[in-house]
């Protein structure tokens, strides 16, 4: 009997693909969903890492240009009202409202300071939405993937027990494949969730720093314009 059990166990394919092929339709759907979620989360992670690096580089370059001593009107004329950089768009929003606040005789319309700050706040809100886009998906995958995998495991184990009852055989060669393919669903859930949670925390901190730098720049720019208004 032991020799037959050993021979039967050796014939079973315990590779990931073999386990997937033997799984029920429900468990297969769970596995496919988890693999797709993992690929989706990694695509977001890589895209965000690239975008955040570009945003930091663009902010550093614009910061050097802003504090180079060049007149702000000249800098605004160089980048235009619709620049590509995020820091530049915040600056352009403030400068656009600054120019609109001047009457034809050169005098300023009342409430210019408040309108300029409001314009930059709106621009920061738009850039913040772009910077943080996709992070909610990582949070969702990180929080739900283990439970989806657990559902697949529970369903697979239930199916394995039903098969044992039908065959009336508790041989390990009969039990092991069903348990293994069920546990693979939990493994895939953790495989999708762990990177999503780790990078969600990292990318959230990075996005907060980037948005904080935009807000700090807007405050400095508003202070400069306030001095000009007071003078």
C-alpha cells in the first residue's frame, strides 16, 4: 500500500501550473484575479516611481530658475501660460492671476492677493490629484488580496473534503493535491498584497513630500507678490 501511495504521489504534478490545472473553476478565477491584481499593482508602482522621480527633478530645475534672480515676468514669458512641469503650472497659475489683476492703467484690482493665492491653491489641488492617482488602487489590493486568496483556499479545501467523502479515501496522495492547490490561492493573495502595502506606504510618503514642496513654493511665491503689492 505504501509503495502504491508513493508511486501515485510521484505521478502528481505539484508545479504551480499543475496545481492551477487541477483547481476548480472558482479557485482558478480567484488565482487569475490575484495574478492580474499583482501585475496591475506592479504597473502602478513602476509608473509612480518614474513619475515621482521626474516630478522631483522638474521641481529642482524650476526652483533653481525661480531663485536665479531672473525677473518673474521674464520667467513666466519663457515657460508660457501652459507649461508641462507641475511646479511650473503652479507658478503660471499665480502669474496669470497676477497679470489679470492689473487694470489697463497699471493699477491693481482690489483683492488681488486673495485671488492669486486661490489660483495657486486650485493648481496645487489639481497637481495633488495627479500625484496621488493610483495609490487608492494599491491600498485596495493590499487590503483585499489576502481575503480573496483566503476565499479561494476555503473553497478549495471544501472541494477537497467533498472529493475525499465521495471517494471514501483519506490517502495522502488523494488529500495532498486538493490542499496544495487551495493553499496556493492564499500564497498568491499574499504575493499580491505584500508589495502593494509596502509600496503604498512608500509612495504615499513620497507624494506627501512632493505636495508639501508645492505648497511651500506657493507660500514663498505669495510672500514675494505680497511684498510687491505692499510696495
